[in-house]
């Protein structure tokens, strides 16, 4: 295989030879101007028009330049012709050498790729010349009779390349916006509006700097795309193979069928891995284009951004990979102009986004091949955790099945979570532990619920909650079910026939203060998941349809957040449907029905708490996997609550009698907690330990707050 340095050198030799041929054309035109009486050394040429010049202009035939009014001598004509023959022969020699060495000359490749004929290629070369030698700026200014016009105009280009007179009109289509040079923005036209010149012939021509760089052997993105487009060569690696293991076996074969591959789904990391494998499969570089920031740029239309990207793909014979394709969609459809651009490119293409879209309004020649990239299933997540953890922590031998089961993360989120765990270990100067991974997984679950829900930081563990044995056993079963749902429903296949989704919904019912919120915190602590309490004041709206919209936002954002949703006083949202007496009742029932359907579709963990279970819609309660009753505590449990809730670090008097308090005062756990806190503040104010009097006073205030009669005899 020819080394790249050799190929670039031969391409450069060919380019310089072609420029020398253009140089002969320029020299010939300069010589004609000299013979026509134009002095190239006159510093004021182009800044004024003499009477003689004006008369000469009137006498000059239409469509003829100053130089074309002059015929060179036979000797000079022969000399220029001989020089052109020699350089043309040299160009042919270089082409033959390249062919024998199987080297693609860049200028030849450019012309073939964009269908440039000899005239169009010479136009490009005329614009390229000043980038290789600044003398052409002065020569172009001279030939255009304007010292400030250093780039070739359309008029000068025609003078150098087209025959004089009416025949020049035949060359004007080369300068239309749909001509290859301008359609693919190899060249650009610029009007001299500052000097009031906006005619077609006065427009100057400019070559894209990216084209100059490419012809010299360097890839440089267009200025507008810089920072959002990259060219990379794929190499075989185990990670990409792992990430794409779940894709259909024949998905790569579609590249041979002139298809446009359309990736959709939430897992962008796996999409990128698949794009790298596709490029490797067709043995092409991968041109990655990030569309959202480009489309957000008001100076750049999506149509132009895609056209420029496809131009670079053609230059580099690359597989183009557009990310963030959703940014191009309008009402779920792809604009015809963009679809037309895709159709016009014969190279392999991949467009990647989150959603499927419609392609309508155009008779397409290239089929679309849809490839879904859903969230990884349990077995994939487990493999990904194992892969990334072993990469960062080779000695780790712990189990990762709980992480894989509880966090439905994309491949990219799993990779980033492991990196975050590594950062924590380095910063904390501690040995790596699974808790680092759980914390990192929560951080990368990306919850966006803060405006509609309040995050609760769990404080309680199993030892802190006091309930009858049956209720505790049920809570343990809930935790086990959440932990094992991925293995049972996905790995074991139970979910295919026996379960509609992976969601787990439960009801906590019981009087206020009996431990419903505490139980939710215990579950969150045990599962190491974030807990969000839904703020009903921000959800329920008097306006028809607003409540559903708010709930849809919550469920949609929670879907990818791996959090526990905790609806307190759920009967306000999931109440019984009523008989339809008016329009308000009808919409209220529609609202309840919608909530039932949305809850069924949600595959996360949901906890509903209510003080009045009887108020909940029966159809809804049937859809719950668990219903846990939180009874008002009897004396035995009240004693355990007093003993459990009173912190060991709080100074206490020796005569504290929790048995007396449990026997005398029928209070729920929430009330007992308030009493202990109040008594602790009283003790701090007295600069002493908590005494029975402090607890009695706290009980008095709590019962007054509850509206219950306080018997002073009991406060002794």
C-alpha cells in the first residue's frame, strides 16, 4: 500500500501543475492588457477613468475584455501554446503515474465526485491560485482594473476561460446556485455592495478554505460546522462489540443495499458504537455530525448544515453519522428539502435520534432501515456494569446484579457512573465499595422532577421502623420484588406472558403518623434509590386537562430517572369515579381514567399513601401489586416506637419511663416523634438532660395541636 506521504506529494505535484496551466492563461491575458496600453505599474489604475478610457470602452465590442481586443504576435502565440502543451503533457504524466501506483489524485477525485468538467475545474483553479502565490491578487486586480479587487470576478473568469462575444452567455450556467461548484459550496459568490456593485459579472469568487486544506492533504471542517463535526477512523474493539450485542444479526448487511440507516431510541452511546462498527464494516472513515447546536445557530439552516456535512463526506468517502436527528423534524416529519439532500448522496448514511419519524412527500430511491436502540435489558446492563467496573477496578469481585436490576440506565450512563464512582474513590481517599456505584448511578439517573416534586433524603433503616410482623414481612417482600424484577421479568422471561410491564405500584394506607412516609424512606434506603414526594399543590389544577399534563410530565421524567415516586394523600388524585351529572363530573372521570392508564404504563416504583383507603377507586387498587395497612399502634408498639425514636446521643434523666408514656398516651409514631423533638429543645433551653417533665410538656403541646383534651392528672 502506498504511504500517505507519497500519495499526498503526488497529488500536490498534480495540483501545482494544473495551477501552472492557469498561470499561462493569466500571463497571456496580462500580456494582452499591456499591449492594449494598460500600465500594470500605474498605482492609480482602477481609481479613475480618463476620457481616453471612456472612449475606448465605447468602442470595445460587447462581451470582449481589454485584452481580448488585442491579437498577440505569432511568436508570442506560439510560445504560450507551446507552454500549454508542455504543462498539459506533464499533467498527463502525473495522472499515468498515479494510475500505475493506484493513487487517487485529490484534484481528480474532487472533479469526479462533484461532476466538474474542465471549465468548472478551471474556475476552481483560478480561485485557488492566490492561496498558493499572492502575486495573483495583484494580477487579478490589474486585469480587473481595480486595485481593491484582489479576488477573481465572474467577468475575469469568463475573460480567461470563455471565448469573447455572445458565446460568453453559454458559460453563465456555471455560476448558478445549483451548479456543482456553488451547490456544494466549493466556491462562493460575493457582491461588492459597499461600492454599489451587484451585477452578476462583478461578483467576486472565493474558494472555501476547507477545500484548500483538503487539496493539501488536511481535513478541515467548514467554518460553520467547526466544533460540531469530526472525522474518525474506527478500530475493532471489544467495547463496541459488547454494546451492540443485542442488535439483529443482519443489521450490518444493510450497508450493502444503498439504505439510509435510521437509529432511534434513548441509548445514544450504543448508537455511536454501532456507527463505528458500520464504518468499519464498509471500510470507510466515520464523519460524525452533531446537529442540535448547528440547527440552533440562526445563521445556518438545517438544509445548509446537512449539505455541507455531505460535501465533506463525499470529499473523504466517509460514512456520515448525524446525531440529534430529532432537531430536524417538524411535527414528527422530515422536511422534503432535507430528505432530498439525503437522497442525493450515494454514500452510506446513518441518522440517529430518539424518535421514529415519517418520510413523506418525495419518491424515495433509497430505502430506510430502522434500527431500535432501547434501554439495555437486564442481562445487557449486567454485562455493561461488569465490563466498565473491571476496566476501572480490576480487583473488584463484588456482585453487580442489584445495580443492573434497580437502575435502568443507558450504556453511556453506566460508563459515566463508573467513572464518577472512580472520582469519588480518588477524592475521598477510600477503598472502592459498591455504595460508590449506587451513589454514582443515582447521580446519573438525571431526575428532572424538582419543579413538580420534592426529593426526600432517606434517613431511616429497618431498625428504625416499628410495625407488626406481617407488615414488616410485606415491606421486605416489596424490597425483594424490586430487586429481583429485572431477573424474573427479563432474564427469566416471566414478563413476556405474565406481566404487562416492569412497574411496581403499592398502596400504604393508615391513619396519619403511622409510618407510611418512614416506610417509603426505609425502602429507598434499602434499594439505594432516590425518593421523590409529589407535591399535590403543583399537580392538581382546576383547569380541565392541566392535571393530566402535570402528571404526564412527572411520569415521563421519572421513566428515565430510576426514582421512587411517593404520592402522599393519593386519594386526592386517584379518587373514585363519580356518577356523571354535569360536564365537570365527566372530565373528572376522564382524568381518573387517564391516571389509571398512565400508572399501568409506568414501569418504575410508585408508592401511594392515603389516610382513607376507602376513598380510592376500586379499579385502581386492583392494579396494585401490594397494599400495606399501617394500623394505629397498640401499647406494645408504642413502647417500641418511644424506645426506637429517642436518640441514644440525647442526654436523658434516669427516671424516663417510656412504658408509662406508651400506656397512658395513645399516640401515633408521628406524634411521638414530635414530642421527643419538642422535649429535646426544652432540655437544651434548661441546659440539662431530657426529663419526664419535658416529655409531659411536649405531650401536652402535641395533644393541644391535635385538638384533644389534656388531662393534667396524666401529666404527672
